[in-house]
C-alpha cells in the first residue's frame, strides 16, 4: 500500500510535465472547478461505427477525445479500500463532468464539425447508464498496446488487481454522439 501512495504522489508531481507536452485541455467551469476530463480534438481513424441513435462515426470525423485526469482521480481515491465506493465516486465524477463537456463542445469554434466524443478505458462498467456505448478494439496490436499503457493506471487504481493475462480487463472504446450528450446533459443540439 505504501508503494502505491509513493507512486501516486510521484505521478501527481510529474503530471504537469505530461500535461504541458500534450494537446490536452483541462475542462473548468465558470467557478474554476476542474472536471475529471482532459480533452482534445481528434480525427477518428477506426472502422465505421453506428451508434444506437443512428449517428455514424467514419474515418476522419471530428470527435472530442476524453481522458480521465488520472493523477487527480488516483490521488483522491487512494485512501479508500472499498471498490464499490470507489466505483460510485468515479461514476459520479464522470456524471458531474459531462454537462461541462457539453458546454465546452457547444462553445468550441469547431462545434459544427464535432460529431461526438470518444475515449478508451479499462473501466467500462456502468458507462451505458451515462450515455456511452462501448465497442471492442478490433486491432489486436492496438488493443495490446492500450492494455499495456493503461495497466499501470489499473494497478494503482484497484485494491485487488488481476495479473496481466486472461483475467485482466480489456480496453474498450467509449463513444457518445454530440446529440445524445446534449440531450442527456442539458444542452440542445444544433
């Protein structure tokens, strides 16, 4: 447990350097409250995906890529040993950040081009209730790369990690259309 605390502290100290080297933006509201998301524009490069609301994401469509602010989340949850409580807090943080994401997209200079949001995560249970749709990553190489890249976060975030192998969680794409985001989180679509 002590090693996890040291690693999370080190990560939190190094996070500003990582942040400065990426194109990610931290979402903040008018009260300067930070959300759990860091975001950036991206062009979708995967296979065509049709969401349940009929939105189709095709190659080169403009999406907002969401990243959880992992250093912040790990720091805030580091003292909790109850997995269910940790999951509920994370769920609530994501839920509370989605209206801010909707507002960000609404005000973005490229709002008319943005079709939706995309993320990749190992933590996809309960995402449907938030409005996300999860899809498997079809490229075995990319899936393995993302699993290796996300596994350290997983090890630091859980009190009962699986060993890397058959029982390890599998990364998934999370998608949500802009219309669905606006409908669920209070901003009307264009």
